C-alpha cells in the first residue's frame, strides 16, 4: 500500500515550516510515522492549514529542538503506509493517545502494546474493503473459469491451432468457505450470494446476526467447502493457518483464494499441493516473501498470480485519505473516531 | 458450443438401429440436425430407449429408404451445436412442427422462416445464462482491475524488478450499460448490483417491471455509461451495432465487454480505438472471425481476450441436455414446451 498511496496523489513536496520561528500553536500536532522509502506525498492530502505535521524523517526535524519537543507532546500519530510501530517507537512519543492507520491491515502495529498503554487505534475502515472484495470475486471466477489462462491461450495464437480451450467449472452452487468475516469477508459474501454460492465461514468467534454456518476450525470448513477464501488478519494465531492438513481436507477439486497475507498459508506446502494437483487451483494476491513469488507456480494454468493489487484503487485511496482526515478531525474535536479498531 | 457439448460426455457411439428391420414405431421420431464435424456423442445423452433418432449424416441413413421416409414424417428436429437451419433444410422435412435448439444463441436458425411455417422453436433456456453472466463479471473486473495483465507481470518475473504494478479502477459506483436485457443480461445486472454498480440498458423494447433506466439507442447509452456490456442476439439489425460513433460516445475511459457475438461490434474499428487508446479497455470473449483474433490486440494490456468460453461449464451442459430432453418430452406429451422462443 505504501507506494500506492504515494502514487495516488501528485507529490506536492511543498515543505512545511516544521521549525517555524513562531510555531502555529493553534494547529493540532500530528506525528507522521513512515518508512524512509515512503515519500512526502502525504503532504498533498494532509492539509498544512489544518495540522502541524511533525515528521521525524524530515531532515529539518532532527536539527530542530523545538520540533523534537513538539513531537513529545503530540497526542496523535498517523502511520503512512505500513511502518512497524513498536513499543520502542511509542516510548519516544509519550503523549500519543491515538494511532491513525492508513491501510486496511494493521499487522505493522503492536496492537497489544497500544492496548496496554491505552492508545486507541484506527484503520482505513471500509475504504478498501469493496476493492478487495471485488478483486477476490474476480480471482475466484478466474481460477474456476480459467479466464487468465485462456487469455494466454489466445495471445499465444494457440486457439486456431489447437481448437477449443477446455471449459472451466461453474461458480453457482459452490460451497464457499470464507476465513475472516470482517468488513472484507462480509462484502465478499454479499457478492458471492448474488452468484448463487453458499457461504460458510470461520472467524475468531461466531458472529451474531450472521446467517451463514460458522465453523470453529478451518479444517472442518475446508472439508465442507469447494473453495476457501482467506481474508483474515495475520497474527501469531493465524500464521500458517492454511497448512498441509487443511489443504488435504479441501481436496483435489478445491480452490484457494488468498487476499489476506502470504504467511496465512504455508506457501511451500501450497506450492507442492498445486504442483502435484492435490488441490484444484489457487488465486493468490499475496505471498510469504513479496515480491518474490515461487517460480514453480509460473508454469501452472490453474493458478492466477496477482502482485498484491486487490488492496485498492485510486478512487478508494482518495476515500482513505478522507478517512484519515476525518479520524484526525474527530479526535481533535473529542468526537467518536470514524473507524476505531477493537483491541482485544 | 458444438465441440463443448461433444466433449461433455463420453462419446458412446453405440450405433442405433435406424434401419431396423422392424422399426420401433412406438418410439417418437427425432430428427438430428448437425454439422458433419460434430460427432455422435449426442447419442450418450439422447436416450435410444425413448426416441428413435434419425441422423441424415449417419452413413446408414442415406442407404435406408425407410429412414428417409421416417425423416419426412418426423415432427421434431433437434439442432446439435449450431448448424445453419434454412428454408431449404426445412423443405426436406415437411412434418417438422418444432425445432429444439441446444445452445443459447439461435442465429444459426432462420427464425422468420420458422414463424412463417408455424414451427415453434426452443433454445437452451437459462441453462447457460448464469455461466455467461459469471464470466462477464469476471471479464469486467479483470479489465478494470487489470487481473490478467498483472498476472502476466508476475509470471514474467517483473514484479521484483520493476516494483508495484499500477492500480486499476474501481468497479463500485460505475455506470454499466447493458445491451440486451434477456436472461443473460438480467443475471449480469443482478450480479453487478451486488458490487454497487448502477445499471441502465438498451434492448429492442423497454421492459415492463424493470427498474433500470432504458435507452432507446445505443449511442445515448454509451454516452451515459462507464462500461458497455454486449449480450444481445446477433441479427440484421444488431450487426455492427457498436460502431465508431458508439465507441466515441463511450469515451477514452470507457470499457467494452462483449459476450454476445463478434459481429455485434465493428471489430476493425474496435481494434483501432483500443490501439489508439480512444477507449479504455475491452474484455472480449467473441470475435468476428473466430478463432481468428486480431493480432494487434495481443500486445495490449488493457484487453482481456478469451476464446469463446463464457458460454458454458460442464455443469451447465448437463443441465442443457436435461433441458433438450425435457422439451422433447413436453412436445410429445402435448405439454407446454420448457423453453420456447418468442418468434416476432
């Protein structure tokens, strides 16, 4: 997401007077937390007229004692992209009460440390959920109906030579197991219902008011599904959630679509299952060692490989930037945050 | 479709006693109409225990005067695949009252000649509509979100070298113009509504009970649409319906998805519009001279090329074969046909 956000807006780069001789104390202080490789284009959508942005990676910052002192009194920190946010970082900014995330995933933030310190956290809310859900549906149909593979067949000039490409498999009537029924998972379910699919799901806890069958463990969900869609958060508990046993339970015709994080699947095992034909196919948007994708997959026609692009569209990025501003404004106005994260 | 149907079932090829010394006159006569290149696998799903199948392309047929005479008294003709069915052919079978089609499109049948003769016609009904609709949605998302193109990017090993692939465009909120709101078009509309799209449509006449805005001409629909989806029948009136003017009206960001027939679009113009970037992209499942696809399209990343595979899945073919049998049984039982076509 980081560079996507960077690319989303003309990088204004109009450097802001962080170390102004007369600091505009009427503006609320906003700490910027980013990785060095993320550029300054956030300045084009976080208005300097509304916030005093304090960016420790800005060269002027470290040379300015007043900026450093302001940073210690800043009550809110905005993550640009997905920089790791650890206890160490938080120690440097003792006044932070609120961390505003700007991407959907929050695996870069030490959430339990935030909870321990009583820091509230917001994420991008629903800004990207629909985009991820749309892309997920496309990946699923693509794998079942072989869209990308048949596209290659046409472009290679094979159609007139070898004749009709094999038909794929029908989407309607399929049992779809969704792992992680949050905002994204719910939107995927809504879409797939319109195609006549049956939905069931796994998540940390059974959701009230959700009509779909709940499976307490992923193995049972896989046993009862034609396709597994993985869109849960990556945590210690979900690392390699999709292992050998789950893939065996899914079976030879089963399809996996992963739009969560690469490490939710034991990728080495997945590659073996796909190469041996022990599962039917996969639509993968994320990988354990991005941007490295296992080369064994490059030759497989039952696999769609996408470079972590389910995440967003330019339209959603504009909505996200609006969401970050809205959370900041709510925070400083002492109003309820727009998209707070529940810290367990 | 023809070879798809052929491939859908094990070709039994157990030759049936068309010229049996004692013809089983208790069985209803069913004329088979097919192209020579379509094989005999229909015999595996049109049961010889229920129908006496008369296939003029079967070598035994022409040598048997009794078969030829039976053919002249047959009241029903089944098209296997899409063989042309003209007045000349119908002249040879004067007793035919009903033509049973086995694919969704009926452009191979001279429908006005059938109407003139009082012959009823059935098509495959809804058996394939959902498959076409599913595939259409995948093509649309694929073009907008660049799924196939980014898949190529990954497989070419470019991701680690050149970095993030450009984000595509959001589906939600798009104005989708559907041309042809029959069974397939309606199913496409239902699906796209679940993605938050706005639907409008063009068809021969405004449909009662349809909530979507109706455009009497395609040009106005294009002007008011972000994407055009073409799923109407090919007739004299719809040949090259999508011409230069319509594409200009659709505009530089506009997307075309064609799952109808190739000749619904002026393909030469379409290629020019795509090459020049005068429309945004296209998802094409059909072409004017299949299986020949214009080579100029092979290098374009904003185009998804599919080899006429929206049409069906093995699951739907089984349903279709069931539909052909059901129409035959209804016909011989003097019951209403299952999927009659309205002949205007």
